[in-house]
C-alpha cells in the first residue's frame, strides 16, 4: 500500500472527519471507499462507451434482436 498526501480546505477536512466518525470508519477508510466507488463508476462508463461505439449504425439489427427476445414478430425496417 502507498501513501497519498492531498490538500483540502480545513472545512472539508472537518466535514470528512465527521462523516467518517458517523460511519464508524477512519478518514483513510472513507477516502478509500470513495475512490473505489469513483473507479467503479469510471469503469462502468468506459464499458458503456465501448459498447455504444460497437453498436453505432446497428439500430435496426438491435431492434430485431429485442423483438426476438420479447417473442414478437420482426419490426418493419426503419432507419
């Protein structure tokens, strides 16, 4: 594990200490949990963007697959 020094306004530091205390964790653990959430959000956004890029221009094909999954007959071709 490594150390990270960050500079925060005193008010934010105080508030983070209060939040950590209310959750019964250390400020370090609180920051670690926040970083984990931020990284998970970033990873999800990246995966979504990659999937979106792969599907560009394939709307009609996607709609046919959705209809098939729902047990409906194929839609008439749209743009």
